[in-house]
C-alpha cells in the first residue's frame, strides 16, 4: 500500500505519516491484524489494500476545489 501511496503522492499531494502500530499499545489493540490501514484525521479510508477510489473521494472531500 505504501508504494502505491507514494506513487500517487505527486498527483494528490498527500501528507503521509507511517506509524508502527506495534510501538503504541492503543493502536496495536485497535488495529491488531487489520494492517496496513490508511487512516485520516476523520477516520479510516481503507485497510489491507489501497482503495484508490475511496482515497480520491477523501482527498476531494477534504480539499475543496481539488480536481482529481
């Protein structure tokens, strides 16, 4: 998923932050085996595999005027 996100970053202008859930007991309890997960401040976008449609929808909803 990370490779796909990095490939889309130039187009979408993502602000990616990779978080190791094993280093945070709360995140580890929350996500357990649901990794990788793509999360935004307002919720999860997708898990296991990149859902590019959901990501583009989130970017569009989060960035008024964005055309993607």
